[in-house]
C-alpha cells in the first residue's frame, strides 16, 4: 500500500501561506511515513524560493526539516494576484480566471506527482480555494477544508446561515440591504 500523500493547497494571499505551511509541517510530524506537499501559486512559490532556476520547480525538503515538499500551481497571475485590483464585473472575471486556470494547473500538478510515483491521496484546502475541492471530488480524492480565520468568524457564518439576520444579530432591527 502506498503511503498517504496530503496536498495542502494555499491561497496566494497575505496571511494564508504561513498557516498552510504550519499545517503541512504538522501533518508531516503527525503522520510518520506520509508525504506532505504544500502547493501555492507560482507567484508565492517564487517568493518562498527566489533562487530556483524555474519558477514552477518542485522543492523537496529533507525529512529532517519536516518532510514537506513544495509544488506550485499557476493561477493565471504568475507575477502576483491582487484580489482587489478590479471591481464589479472585472473583479468577478479575475476570480473566475483564477479558479479556471488554478483548477487546470492543480489537476496537471496532481498528474505530475502521480507520474513521479507520489500520487496524492488527500487534498486539504482553505475556504478561498473552493475549486481545489472540486478537483478532489472529480478525482475521487478525500478532501478537507482548513479554516484559518478565528473561530468566532466561523461561528458568525454558521449562525447567520441558520437564522434570519434579526435573530442572529439582536442589535439590528431590520434586515441589512
């Protein structure tokens, strides 16, 4: 039986990489013998490993440093993604392009890892990477969401989804517009 191989997919934004990296290292320590790969956008990968000869080169860290490898995906914005660079329809077009290109290149990355004898067996993704969950589902891979925001935010989202706004937030006398 092949060892477990976790793929942790990180959003290429500030405050997303370090929690994903910490999770990847923790998975590696908690599952001896398992492989763990952190996949971030090419733009983030370049910042983490500025001396690479190729921006999409996989980086394998020896087991002494947690056993985490790094394999980038392209999000279509390889020189940097600014979520707020556009608004309205242009903003949505950027988000759709991010998801379309990210989905395709993450899928290709899974194929490359499998061809190298390291098939991914589980995908872990953050809330902004919904398309990574779709890739996992399409391939029949187990997937898990990791939450990087405070638990209070999750509680607010949960309660907002469960009750009308006026019941969730007693300070509001009317439904917000």
